């Protein structure tokens, strides 16, 4: 069965009542999140109830502190694709706006959990806070569950190498260029998705045509030059070299993902593609001329090809 997306509390219907649920940002849908989703699926199976993930758009931190909120690991579309691979029946995306931010904790419980979803089992972290001024906590949920007949369970921390797996830890690994560590925590390579857009065709003039993807992000958790694989194109996965950033040498301003695919000659404009980041080659840099940039691009392509050869050896 396909996962159902419920956009906003106003789209809840009678048939959505009666479920097992969890609440969170689920940024990255990493191994810790996957553990919770597995726990939820088990409970749903035991009780014969659908599983529901409650999440927010924008994320609360982005609403309250847009300039200082950390870059997302996954945009909403990427998050939904990842959740769909983990036995999630429904995702309720709540629009986090001024009216929702003003809801008191008890109102959130009544409107969302009791009246809206008829939750029978709820999994949250024991440090989960909610409602206006973050007045609601795990204890309040437990009290509400006792009154309304739903069980509240603690989301146990999922640890690797003695440290809790978290979106913050993954961002830290990506910032350091440690893609192996990020992959270990995610359970898969770090990935970005998007639709192929027309570029300025500048790469074609030097023999390095690129697939261009506008990232529609204020900030990205990765920047620089990487060895990558692309999915969603003929012959997938296709190896290549990618630049993520603002292209400082050619007066770039918005975040762009440019991928030069090796031994590839297909028009994929308009395709929705996924790019897996496998190895960081270098940071983004400004060059004194376009010629200097061109020479570096050739070196980057050679370095990426050499990395793929070593990997397959």
C-alpha cells in the first residue's frame, strides 16, 4: 500500500482516526529514526492499526530562528521518499505557523492526538517538548494517555560507537567531509534529490557538460567537490564528479548542484534525479580566472575517476 500524505490538520478525516504514531522532524531519516519506525511498525502490526508519522513544515526551529537554523539533511520531498521505504502508512505534515505555534500543550493533545488522529500508541523522545513556550513534556503526554486511553512509550536512543545517532551528528560529519561516517549513521550514502534544470551551458564549451540541479535551500549541509553516483538517469547509477555551492568564480549566488557524469551522453533535462555523495575531493574555492577554474575541473574529474577505480579494485 502506498504511503498517504495528509497536508495539514484541516485534511484529517474520520478514517484517519485510530493509529499508532510518532512525532518529530525526522530530518535525514537516519538509523535512529529507522529504529523508531521499526518499533512503530511492530506495534501497528500487533494492534492491527496503521502507522502515522507527525512532522512539521517548516521545522519549528526554522520558524522561530530562520537565520540560525542548521541546514536540513533532507527537504520535505526527500524526507517523504525516505519515510515511504520504512513501513509508514501515513504522514501528517502540520503547517508550523503563528496559529500552530500559539497552541497550548493541552490543545495540541486534544486537537491533534485525540480528536484528529485517535492515537492508541505514541512513541516520543523522553526530552520531547511541545506547545506554546514548550510547556508540554513526556509526563504530560503520559497523563493524557491515561485519561484518553493511549499508551506513551519512550523513544530509546540509538547509539553507534557509544554516541547517539542524531541529525546534528550527521551534519557534523558532512561538514568535516567524513562521508563514510555520515553513511554509517544514515544507513545509506548521503543523498540529495531534485529536478534537472537548464544551466548556462558553460561546461559544454570546455568538454565538461554538467547536469544542473537547483537545491532550493537557504543552506546546504555539504559544500565542495565530490565523487558521486547519480540515479534516475539511463544506465544508473552513473559515476561522476559534483560541485555543491554558489560557484564563486562565475559570480554564482544561489545554491546549485552541478554534476559532470563520466562517459554519459543523454539529455536528461526535466528528470527527477538522486545524487549519492561518496567521497569529498576538496572544498569549494575561488580561482583567479576561468582558465584556472578549467584546469582545476580537469584535475577534479581525474581525481574522482581515480577514486572510483580504487574503490572497485
